[in-house]
């Protein structure tokens, strides 16, 4: 039976790239990672599978994030103050037009841009973006973002319609608790960049 499985996997491998094998018995095929159904049921297999997939995806965030858009230990007292200053940094850097500021505030009025873990992802209208980027601000102390939520990490999204892939990649990264902890523990912009890129 093992021989039949290896023959079947060899046929699949001719036309497809096998990243992982999921099943009840490990066929030990070409050093390809194996995830048991038991691991999947317990949840550890899902994390293992996500890590395998994430490792295969090329990280493109370096195309839009650099040390000029990462700020550490910023001391804001209010959400509006943080948004004003962050957008001004983008305007001064040539990333967005001045109209971007109003579009960010309009978007905030539509609904929360808060994510679990004390993260905010404010964003404005893509028509006012001249050079796509994501400005990252790690706060010195938490600030109130909306009624019941406080944040200490803000990702100001300034992307064009054709650059949404960057947000998807960022979202996958920051949803990992271990990665989020590393970012929040960082004391320099270089450390944050190392974690993200």
C-alpha cells in the first residue's frame, strides 16, 4: 500500500508542487512536511499548515515599508492627534495628497478600524495615494481608539486599488500572536522592520 501511495504522489508531483501532505499515515515522501489529521483536529496542524504556506509566499512588504514610515514610542494622547500627525508624515514624504487626511477621518466615522490585540488599521481613499505605503506607529502608551477599545499599535494604510495584496500580507503577519508580541516588544524601527520583512 505504501508503494501505491508513493506512486500516486509521484504522479501528482509531476504536474503540481506538493507543499504538505495531510492524512492519517505519514508516507514519508521526499521530505515533504506531513500533518496528521489528529494535529488538525487539535489546532496545532492548522498553525503548522499556515506556517508552511506563509513560508512559501514571498514577502513583498519591503516594496512599500521602510524605516521612513516606521515610528516607535510615539506619545499621543488622542486618536485625532495621532491620525493628524501620521497623515502629515505621509504628506511630507510624498506618499499621499493633502486630501487623504479628510478621507481618513471620513472612513473613521463609518465604523471601527480596530482589530483585536490593540491594533488600529485606519485608511483613507486610494485616489489620494501617490506612492503606496503602510505607516507603522508603535505607541508609548495605549490611547482610546473608539468607545471600548484602546490601541498601542497603528498601521495607517495608504494603498492604491491595485496594491491590496500588501494589506492581505500584513494582515496575515499581524494576526500571528507571536509576531504581534515581537512588534509590540520592539524598541527600534529596525526591530519592527526585521519582524515584518
